[in-house]
């Protein structure tokens, strides 16, 4: 088979191969998307430690405000260690980074947004999208069960009311 014939043969097969083999972005769940992003290793590790993997692999949908590794590096080592030692505080803090429903960057409205922790984050749009006073550094990482908005700081959960 000459080269032009081989190229024609492969060209005929290519559309079928493309239809059969690709993994669409929305075939991956939120946890898969977190794992695939090398800048979200700390957040992903903490999600597992807090026991939130099953929830975030579920149907959702959820919007996650995922702090990148640089955000965790800004925390004092003592604060990060305290967070990791107290599973209830860790879980509440991470739930403060998750809201019910899929909210794409273009769909945010100014005002409060209730989190899975029960507290609200304030959305502002004036000079770019900010959530809880923190800029979204990477918007709309879409998954089949929600979306990830990457943020540059860790949201500190408000004290519990007694």
C-alpha cells in the first residue's frame, strides 16, 4: 500500500475512532477534575481526609470554590495543622467552599450565596468575580456533576453560633 493510500485509509478510519474513544469533559465528576489539576493537590487531599469524596462524586450538582495550593501556602503552618487535626472543623471549612447547584462565572449575581456549611459567602462582580473577598483565578472547570471555581485564598469559616 503506497503512502497516499495509507493516508486515505487512516483518514477514513479517523472519524470512527474519534467518535468511539474520546472522554468528554463532562464525563468526569468533580473529584476527578480536582485530581487532574496539579494546582489543587492540597484541597483534594483535605477533601479525602474530611470524608467528602462520596458526596462530591455523587449526583450533585455542586459548585466548589477550590483554593489552589498557593492559597494553602499562604496559611500559617500552625493554622493548617490545626485544621487537619480537627476533622469537624476541616469538614465545616471545606463545606464552606461548596454550594448546591452549578453556578458558572457568567451566572453569578452580587450578594450572599449560601454554602453547604450553612453560612453565606458574598459575591461581588465590580472588578472581576470575587467570592468571600477572594478573586476567582480560574473559572468554570466543568464536571458532569457541577463546576469548580479555583480561588486564590482559603475561606475562613465563621465561628459557630452557640
